């Protein structure tokens, strides 16, 4: 793999995590939607047992990508969890 392929894979993994965390897709649906060749490498970048670290990682990622709409949505979710 080269740098651009690694970056594309990271973006895909983070997007998949975003979809699950925001409940836009379930893990089952996400997995079923993959091509057969993608199922062998399907990963998520963190442990879903620690929701705050998941949200922080996604917020950092989308902030770096300058996708502030997703950042705002994730920050709102984190704020709701803290209360």
C-alpha cells in the first residue's frame, strides 16, 4: 500500500465508525453492504465500549478533514452523553 491508499482506507474506516456511532447504520447493515473482497479487511478503529474516546477520535478526524458539520453533530452527541 502507498500513502494515498492508506489515507483512503483510514477515511473509510472512520466513516464506517461515524455511521455506526450516529446510528445511521448498524454494524450488521454496514457489514452486509460490503463487497466480498472488503469483508476480509473490515475494521473499526477503536473499542466501542468507551463512547467518549470514540467520539473524541471521530471529532479529531473530522476536524482535520474540515468537515465541521460532522464535528458539530459528534460534539452534540458527546455533550448529551456527559449530562
